[in-house]
C-alpha cells in the first residue's frame, strides 16, 4: 500500500514540474504571443487564416463565438456520421462493415463532444481509414474547442467594459498548431519507443503454438493514443483500451500516458493564474484539485489492497481485472485520473474493482469532472463552482460577492448554476430512463446493487462527457445509442452556451478596486468552503443513487 502512495507522490511531483512551464507557454500562445522557438509554425498559421477567410480576423461577441463553435460541431457530426456509414466502401476498410445509423450517430456525437464513449470494439468495427480521418481528427478538434471556450471565459473575467471574447478561429488554430500537435508528436515518439504500434497495416496472420491460424490486429495506434490522452479524449484503438499491450506495453508507457491525461488540464490551471496576473487564484484551484484527486487515489488504493480475499496467495489484494505489469497502484492512479479529467481511457477493468474502489471514480465523474477535468471544460466547470462559492460566502458574511474585481450578480449565478446542474440532471434523468426500459435486465450481465452500479456508472459517463465504461451493460442497442447521443450533446453544449454568455456578461463590467472589505478567494477559509460546496452539491445530488449502487454492493459483499 505504501509503495502505491509513493508512486502517486512521485507522479504528482513530475506532473507539477512539467505543468508549470507548460502553463506559461499556453498563456503566451493563447494571448497571441509566439515564442521564438515556435515561430517557424507561423506561415502555417497564416495559411489557415487565409483559408478560413475574414472571419478569422474579427472580434466576436458571445453569440458570434457560439455560432462558430456550433458550426464546427455540426460539420463534425455530419462528416463523421457519413464516414462511419460508408467506411466499408472506402480504401483500407480492413474488411469491416458500414455502421448502422444509430451506432454511427452515437460514435460521431461521442467523439465530437470529447466524450469518446465506445459502444463497439475498435479493431473489429472500425477501419484504419476511419480511425485516422474520423476519430483522430475529432480528438484534436474537440479538445481545441474546449480550450477555446475556456480562453473566451478568461478574457471575459479580466477585461473591462467590453463584450468581445476574442476570435474563435484564432483560438482553435493556435491551440492545434502550437499546443496539441507538438505535444502529440513528442508523446507518440515516446510511445513508439516503448513498443506501441504505429503502422498502416491492418494486421497479419500467424499460427499459435497449437497450430491454429489467428489474426493479429495492427494499425496507426501511437498517433491516436497520444492525442486521446493529451486531449482528455480516451477512446481506444483497441477494445481493451490502454490495458491492451499494443496501446500500453510497459510501465514507462503507462506513466507517460497517465501523465498525458492530466498534463494539459493541470497546465491550464497554471496558465489561468499567469493570465489573470494573480497566481494565488490559480493556486486555489490547484490545491482543491490535488486534495480531491489524491484523496480519491488513496481511497481506491486502500479498497483494492484491502478488499475481499480472492486466493490464499494474494490475500486481500484485488488483482482481478488488472494487468500484472501495472498492479494495483498504477491501476488505481489511472482510474481516478481518467474519471477526474474527463478522459475515459482505462488500463484495468473497472467492473472488477471492489464496490468502493469503483464507486470513487464514479463519484469523481458525478462532481462534474471539475477535478482538473477535460481540456478547457474542467477549468471552466471549476470556475462555475468558484463563482457559486463566492456568491454563497458573500451572503454568509454580508459582503458584496466579487471575483477578481468583478461583482457577481444574479445572471452570473444563473449561468454558473446551468453549468453545474446540467450534468447532474442529465445523469439522474438518464439513469431513470434506462432503468424504466422494459429490456433493461436483458442488457445487464449482473443483477442487484452491482447491476445498478453498472447502469449508473455508464449513464454518468455519458452525461459527464467521460466515456469510460463499468462494463456489464450491452451498450450497442438503438435505445441506448440514441439516448446516449442526446445526453452527450446536452452535457457538452448547454454548459458551453452558459459559459460564453457568462463570459460576455463578466466582460461588460467595470473593475472594482480591492479593499479591506473584499472577500478573499485565496486563503484557507475560502479553499475549504469551495471544497465543501463541491462535495455538498455532489452528495445531495447522488447519495441516494450511490446508496442503491456501490454502497449497497459493498455491504452485500461484506
């Protein structure tokens, strides 16, 4: 157990060491500054602006910014749905068939919303052409859109008496060219050095020791794995995801991929502090995120190290569903990282975790995936909680609620509440809809509390744009595909709408000088209150559901 704790501490130390300078770099890029060492990319940037046209040079209000965000989403949905429905007729189809309409829509929505939910087995269902032109492209685009929306919010917070939020196309292009592509290239090369497959071949035939002829699936894996982790996407090239030896073969590749999941979300917290020119504001968010994540990691590790005994050899150690090369420690760290950061990739079978070991990642998602969270979306979700906390604290102490010199008013709280409550309501109503379906018991491989945990986990994953699965639920049915599509679209775009209008409203305000009566948002009292607000919202919303699932499962198993 202690070895797992030291592994986690070492991992978090490396994460902070890398995230601090990366945050400064991201701040420079997204504020329009181009460091000398990446200026060779500028001709490509200008080419894209010429290709886009005059819209790439105009300042945008919330409505205009949102129109372009939705335009990219609609084009992505139509293109990827069409590609999936005709993939069997395209070159390099690997012998796969065209996807049905409901599965194609579900997959397209999943990748364009940064959810990367997979109701299929990747190597058996998709061609290399589809993986490259469809899924990998959306891994880049969906992450860049989330980062662009965050940048619009930060501009709204720091500017005075202006409703201009920047230019969506500049935010999109600069994040892709200067952040995601270089980091993905470095990560892919590191993964290839460890044995992660990268080839245009779709596989080869071989004969096993018993003389049976089998097929070994191959493909352009490393390039997709790099951006799936860095962009907090998570969709695996193979059905086993990052537990597959061709996606994640060694301890070092596991460390690199786990680091990639949290690297940009952590760097964005640093970038926020640098951007608003008050590092203490970023420190507040960083402390809250690390306390939650480390506590979750320790909780999962304890549950897996001291769970029910499976054999006399393992004692109470729960190795079921885990890769031997990673063990309990690295599997526990990955489980909390992927559910905190809206990533969804897995290096172990979550359904095989102990009830509490699986319940903690479930609760991390139900908090709204604000603990680091997805690229961009995690931080703007955390800022919504922060504004709510400022408002509540102001009411408690009788002070006007302010954040970074801006008064927090009714409209701001309405928008923040929309960001916070949308995933909550979608999760609860989605779980209700699936539970009431007459065929639900035929979709589950388990009954009782564990079966409900599987159902609750999968709907939570869809409604929070995570994409990981507990397993045990037959996901590829027309009802679940279409319901999941609605949940993913609403969970992605309703908060984006609220964030952009919140940003515009904040930008219109004048800045008020800070004085002795101003509520501090950087001291220990405020940090504690922010953590309490996050926990209370999650506990009040989901404790009854958790009691029927993981908690009941735990006592049943005991």
